[in-house]
């Protein structure tokens, strides 16, 4: 601001004012009156002003109008105004005088000097208005009005015959004088300048006093609010309502809403009517503040693109101003407050003056938010403690139930796990799927609130299947937006699935089961969303559930395996009496049988040839499994043995197809493998003339055994189960029987033969039945590679004195033949041998992959990462297993099988050539 025209530093009026102040101070001293804090601050201000005046700096009122030449030349006649000025100063420094009293005194004195009905306005910068408390009028602090222009003016100015004088103290704009028709007489000029100085200081002191009064009220309000928040802190909803009401009162807002940050993706919006809505983080203005931490002060909501006008349209409300601020606790945003529509200032005359949120509102809320954040934090801690207690109690209840449940009752354990998980996480419905590792399937024996029997589906299919395959839980906020969700189930049940939490039950790194919880229920009964905390809670719960399920599985498996072993012994020792116990399998459909019988072109293959290549059939036919079934069916019929022993063609076909059903889709130990073993046995029997050492029934039984010897093979060997502490491995270790898989194969074979539709021994009577079953069982057990050395030793002991009439000798020949056919890949022409070698190597690698996933040491030949040369592995198998085996049995008794030894030698040479060529 510019200086006055002329230097007033020697004005006698100012000296008289100081004399008056000194007189008043003497009177205070005699009466023992102590200066108030406001008076002390005022005198400090005056002291600073004197210092500034001595330095010719600020603290000057705006220039009055420049003097005319006549005025400048004319002698100035000073009117004696000492008494009036003293009275004015006395009124302005009176500590008991209100703002209205001071403005009234200033207006009266200035009105006399300016010959006008003067109005004095003080500046409320927080509300950005100029206010006259005497008349209840105001104007905004901007250039939109003649009065408002004084905020940016440096000198007095006249608009529409009205004189406007800005008032400045210490360089700060503190108010304005409005004088309609006002004029400045030459004789009153110096006195006016003195009054304006007094007015500027007086208004500044009043504003400072108002600020002190405001800070006092704010402190009182904060203390009251802190007390109230402490009282409400145990109930979050009550606390939030209290915070909103207090924030409204402090900032003089019409409405307030709070957005609580529940997790990184969700804001929980609380409204004054008690309604609570979850919205995604980043949505709207509140979402922006939650993400950035910025304060957003919007003077006109409809001009901000982030504002959603649809809410106003739906409610009929008109949003004008918005103040949106973060609530922080120790630097972390825990909530966002959104204040709407700053209340109008209402004057004593009833005039409504629109206001916007100001800097003081932001500062006020920032102070308030510290208390609010601490209260929210304390409330959250209390809720968490109560929640943890509830969860601990729920887990303890389930653990108690599980510990008291018969370990043999798998359904009971599943039921307790289901209900415990539902109660623990407040889910509306729940289901549990056990993992069948052998079939790589999930199955459910029961599902809460869902009728029906056992459900089975492949691991990897659907939401539960994906979780089972990955071992990673999934929290789905909206089921209908997930392509894996099957909405047809909802339609059938008349139910609406919204949120899903699907979590694995894991023990020792193994997925045992998957629990699927549907629709999280909030305290108000509405469906909400599962949280990250829910997932963490379930992991604790799943530890106990996993132990119970695993123990129950182990016992169930041990009991079933024990029953299988006992049943097998019973079959073997008392076959005649047990054959009457028929089993009904799922029937082979006419369509399945007709499909196999209609396979064309099989007759062009010589199924009895040493050169027969099953891979040609696999590559040529669009349905190779049907072609392979047709080939082995015709091969068995070509022997005439089924017909001789009373097996009908239809029964034989059913037998072949029932066997096919029980083989898995693994790389090597599949249906193609057993068809190949059967065809190879045929060449051993009839090209190699081994049939001359056996009876025809034994030849028939041996060919049938080829098809059942690996039923339900899982693509891993016995050592895998031992190393992984699987049920099979534990049972094997405990019983000392390492042929548990082979026992399983035998029982499945007996199950097929016990079905009248697939009993290829249907025409046998008396001892023939017993001998056929015993031969089949013994031959299947002989395929256990762990017994390879033992079986070869036993066979070699009878070769010198072989007697065809001795049933024991014949049985050893049968066991040796099934063993030879099982490892016959190396006896095939090289191109075929290489394909079989690739298949078995892939199966080894898959087992190695599973062992790595379980953290188990992997043998080099099973380790895919070592990129072992196929030739090296085949040479090792020939040198240490197959080569020696075939040399010994061919040289001593099976001399017509010399082609096996020759092919092995040829194949070894070709594998060695590959190694040499590759410099290995």
C-alpha cells in the first residue's frame, strides 16, 4: 500500500493520543487494574507501529485524495479535535467494548468527519467476506461488488457517489469504510488520517481478539469432542456418527459423510441416516482423497468433473460446496471426511450470506481429525481384539468338536469343518471338496444347504478346482463377473451368490481339500465381501482342519487297503466260495461296444507279428483308444481260447472295455501299455513257443492278466509314495509290504471279474476257477519291480529240472513271462523302442516335478532340468536290468525268444551310436 501524502510523524494529535493513553495507564495503576491479554497485545502492536514509523515502513492507511493546488497553497486551519480523538481511542481500547461497540464508535466519528451515514466493515478472511455487524450486511472479498474491490485497492476511491476507504494494519487488510456521498474537508484531513489509523489498529485488535476467542472455543470444543469420542469409542458405527456430527458443528456444514478405509480396494461409506455402502477405492472425490491424501476444497461442486450429479437428482438435494479431507493416524490415511454445503451466514436482520469452506475450516478439521483418527484407531483395535477373541473361540469350538469326533467318521469331520468355517467367517453357505489325488479330482460328500449326492469334477475346473490346482485361495467380490462361476446352480436353487471365498486346506505343503464360503454376512444382515483378514483367519483354522482330515484319510485308506489285502487273500485261498459274491459295475453301453466293433481296418494289421507297431494304430485312428480295444479284442479271439473256456464274445468285449475304463491318462502306464504287453505276451507264447510249457488255461489267464496288471496306475512308482509319506507309503512302511499298488490292481481285477457281464472265467468250473484266479493274482504281484531280483532268482532255480506237470514250475514261467512282457520295450524294433522310451521318460519327469514341488530329493533320471540324454538312460536300463534278464532266461529255457536278445543288442548299439555322435 502507498503512503499518505505528507508526513504526519510530527502531528500533535498523535502526541496527544499517546498522552491520553499514558493518562489512562496511570489511572489503571492507581486503581490496581491489570492489563488484559488483549490490551497487552494491543500495546505491543502500537509499539511495533512506532518502530515501523521510525523506519518509514508499513502501518499506513491508504492515501487520501491528492490536494488541489489551491488547497496546497491555502493555510491549514486545524480544528481542535483532541477531546474527540481521546474519547474515540478510549472507546477502542476499552477491554469491555464489543466489536459492535467499537465499530459503532468508529462509524459515528467517521460519519461526522465525512459528513455521511458511514458503515465500517471488518474482514472475515475465513469466510472471505466484509461484514458490518451493526446493520447485518456483508460483501464478498472480491471485485464483484464496489465494496469488495477495497480488498485489492491501495487508495480511497469513489463509485456511484460513494466513498470507499480500505483499512490496512501491519500490511494486512482488516476492513473497509463505506461513506455514501462522503467528502473530506481540508480542515478535517489530518484528523481523518488519525481516525483511520485508530480504526485500522482497533479492527486489527478486534480481529486478533476474535481469533483468540475462536481458538479458546476451538480448544473447548476439541476437549468436549475428545470426551464424547472416548465415550463412544467402543462401537464403531456410533463413533463414526459422533465424528460426523462434531465435524458438521465445527465447520458449520449442512451434511457430512465418512469413508472408512477397510482395505486397499474398499471404502466403507457411512451416511448420517445410518446407511453403510461399500465402494471401490478411487471412486469419486472421496476415493481421490483416499488415494492421494490431498485436501479437496470445491467452491462449486457442479464445476468439478469428479462430482456425481446423479446423487443430487435422485435425492432432490443441491450440493454447492464440498470440503473433502483425509483422516490420518501416524501418517496413514484411515478415513476420509466429506463435508457438504457450508452453512450460510445469517445476519441479525435475517439476511442469508452464502459462504464457502475456507482455510480455517481445513485447519480446524485437521486438528479435529487427530482426535477422530485416534478414536477410530482405538475402536478398530478394540474391534480387532473382540474379533480375534470370537475367532479364537470359534476355532477352539471346532477343534474341540474335531477332537471328540471319531477319526473313522470322515463325514462327521467334514461336517464340523464346514460349519466351523461358516461360523468363523460369517458366511451364509459353505461347501467342502476333498481332493482325490489318485484321480486328480475334487469330490464333495456333502455341501451345506445344497441337496444331492457326491459331486466329482476334475482338479483345475471351476473356482474350487483352480484353487485345488494352484494351492492359492481366491477372494471373489462378484461371482457373476467371474467366468468360472456356474450361475445355473443359483437358478436351480433360487439363490443369489454374490461374494465367494475359496481357500485350500493345506498340510505339509499338500492340498487336502478346498472350502468354498458363499456370501459374507455383515452385522446388519446384508451380504458383504470377504476381506484379506478373513483369508488370514482361515489359514489358521485350516491347520487344525487339515490335521483332522489327513488323519481321517490315513485311517480310512489303511482300513480300505487292509480290507483289500484280506479280500485278496480270501479270494486266493477260497475262490470257489467267494466267486458267488457278484459285483455290479457301471455297465458298458451298447454305443461303446458298437463303436469298438465298428472300427475298420484292424484286419490289415498282423496282430501276431513281432513287427506289430501299436503306434501306427495310435497315429492313424481318430479315436485310438477304440482302435486299441478293437485290436486286443480281436487278438484274444484269434487264439480260440475264450471260446474254448466258455467265454462269450460279448463278455470278452465287456471285459476289455471295463479294463479300459480303469486306466488313467498318464504318459506310459495307460491302456496302450497293457495292450502292448498283451500282444507281446502273445508273441512269447506262440512265436517263442512258451505256450508249450504251459496249459491252455494258463495261456488264456496270462493274456487276460496283461490287461489288468496295471489297473488304475497313477503314473508314479512305489518309491514316490514311500518318500512323500503318502497313505500308500505309510501303509507300506507299517506293513512291510511294498506291493500295495499291485494289491490294488488285483482287487480291481477281481471287481471286474466279479461282474457277470465282464467275467471272462464264466465258463470255468471247480479247480479251473481257483487256478485261474490264483495265477492272475500271482502274476500281477510279480510285476512289482522291487521283487525283480527275487523272482529271477526263484525262476533260475527251477530251470535245470523244469517239469511241465509241476504247477509250481508252470507258475514261475507265467510270472517270468508277465515280467518279461512288462519290460519288453527294449526288445522291439528301434523306432518303436524309442517311442516307448520317450513315454516312460516323460512319466519319470512328471514324478520328478511332483517330488520337487514337495521339496523331496529327485533322482537324476527323474529330473527334467538335467536334460538327460534318452540314449544314456536306455543303455543303463539295458545294462543293469533288461539285458541281463533276457540273456539269462533265453539262454537257459526260452531259446526260441532269441530275437529279444538280438534286438536288445542292436538297440544298445544304436543308442551308443547316438551318444558317440553327440560326444556324450
